[in-house]
C-alpha cells in the first residue's frame, strides 16, 4: 500500500512540476523573447486584429495601417483592447513594438558595426543607417520588428528608423502591402 501511495504521490508531483515548468517557459517566451505564448489559443477580434491568449500573457496583434502591426504583450488580468487610430501617427506609446516589411535593395558597409541599407517600400527607395546584421542579403524581403523609443512617429521611413530600435529582421515572402501575422 505504501508503494502505491508513493508512486501516486510521485506522479502527482511530476505533473505539478511539469505544469509549473510549462507556465514558466511560456512566460519567458512571451515576455523575454517577445513571441506568442507556446500554450495559447488564437482568437480573431475583428477583421484586422487578433490575439493569442496564453496561460499568463495575452499577445495582441493590432493593425494600424496596411503593413504596420503593433504587438502588445499584456498580463491576463489586464483589460486591453487594440487602440483605434485615425490620425497620421502609428502609435503614441513608447516601448510598444510594430512590424513593417521592406525589400533590401543594397547593403553598404560603413565600418565593422554599422551599415547603410537601401530599402524599398511603396516603389520608393530610401537609404538608412543601422547596425550590422549578418542574416540579411540584398534583393530579399524582410519583416523588421521595431521597438518605439519616442512618441509621435510618423509614417515615413526616416522617422521610423530615427525613433525606433530594430529588435529583429526576419526574411519573409509576404507582400509589402499585406497584413503581417
């Protein structure tokens, strides 16, 4: 009888430890690595916005323009809703993130830490200075994940690159004018 009790107790402790580990890993994935929770359910809020509901965090994907998506990581107990913007500014909150898609036409080395990127968007070319990234190549489309550093960013590329920090650059096959998910 004692062996069965010990065996059942071991199984219960193992299951509880597994659940706690899954929640901790899910939280780290959402807050530290800024990704959707591993254990989550995807819900569509309306035609343009959606949410991945996790155990502790909900990740909201709020679209502001055809190629801009603001991503917000919020605790479960927050009553967050995607903001509605009708002005020319993308968002008015520091430390929020958003995604834009650009084609990299040319990469020019400045020094060992910085490069000039000639990027195209809406049939226009722009030259921007940024830190060096090893995973990018010319003539490919990339999703840029930006973190906002100052309020009132305008839609033009110079304003975006001057008032944000690039968190990641990921290769994509998505159309530049397509909503990003």
